[in-house]
C-alpha cells in the first residue's frame, strides 16, 4: 500500500470514526433529554401520589367521624325504639280505659232511659 493509499485509508477511517462519534453524541443527547423528561414525569407522579396520600388521610378521618356518628345514631334509634314501645303500651292502656268508659257511658245512658220511663 502506498503512502497516499494509506493516508486515504486513515482519512476515511477517521471520517467514519468522527461520523460514529457524532451519532453517539446525538444518541447521548437524546438519552439525556429522555431521562430529563422521565425525571420530570416521575416528579409529577410523585406529587400526585403525595396528594392522593393526603386525600386518603382526610377520607380516613372522615370515615372515623362517620363511624362515630353512626354509633350515636344507633343509640338514638335504641332510645326511639324504647320510647315507641312505651308509647304503644300507653296507647293500649288508654284504649282499654276508653273502652271501659264507653261501656260505662252506655250503661249510664241505659240507666237514665230506664229512670225516665219510670217517671
């Protein structure tokens, strides 16, 4: 191989190496850009996760309050049931009293009629 051929060969190889290096630099720049975008997206996801964790904490506290409210409501319902039973018993007693009073009233009316006939 002549000196000119060798120089030409070396120039071609250097040109190929430079082209390959330029491609590698471009690929490296692309990868850096992609990693930067990925990091940005990861930060957004992390922020979303943190917001969701806070929301879940608020919901858990709300659920605890609702459970306490339900316990109070259950107690109130028990009181209402007891009052209803008591009132039902009272109504039955009053019904019996009214029945007796109406019977007595009818008996008194009959007695009054009898007395009027006798006069």
